[in-house]
C-alpha cells in the first residue's frame, strides 16, 4: 500500500472514530438530560405536588434519540443482536461471507427505511405538527429515526471499508 493511501486510511479511521465518540457523548448527554427531567418531575410531583406536564413526552423523544443514535455505534462495533450459534460453527471463510452479507443487508434496509420514511417527516414539518404536551415540532424527534438509520448505514459501511483497508495494508 502506498504511503498516501495509508495516511488517507489512517485519517479516515480517525474521523470515523471521532464521529463514533461524538455520538457516544451525545447519547450520554441525552440520557443525563432524561434522567434530570425525570428527577425534576419526581421532585415536582411528590414534594411540590406540581409535576412537569410535558416530562413524559420529552423523555420519550429523548429515548428515541438515544436508541437510534446509539444503535449506529452498536452497528459500527458489530455488536448488534444476532442469531449466530450456527454461524460460529461454519468455516471462517463462509462465516465472514455471511457476516458481510448481513452487514450489506443492514445497510440496504436502513437506506430503504430512510427513503420510505422521509416523506412523512417532511409532511410533519410542512403542516407544523406539534406534540400535545411539550408543543415540540414532531418532525424533530421523528427525524432522529432516519438520522440514526443513516448513521448506522454509514458507520457499518465505514467499518467494512476500514476492515478492508487494514487487511490490504502490509
């Protein structure tokens, strides 16, 4: 492998790992915000007899963000749930081929879901649909689903490309 190509692969690897670290930090912050809202709601409800009316809704939206953004990191690390008891018994070459097929299928499904779901998000934005309790524009939490799926597809593809680059290097 040429020095320029190797340095490009190293730079790409660093960029992808920085993106993964950013997503992990963002999901951690979202989780802390959800916990803080829940704590404030508990104190409001049982100490001041005045719960936060929109707390449940906001925590639900935060949970959507945590799950779909965090899932992209799980896909990047290749730690998603799988039924791989039989897969582990296969010869390494066949096993790697099936793992590659599963990763490519996951990318295709993520892209298909984004393409099919995005028009609904555009309609939510166009009609200015808002949540009932918190009055949050619904396209924001709904957009976290295709954003998370897009990140998942991108990071799984990046993992495959980085693995290929590391195998190709001497």
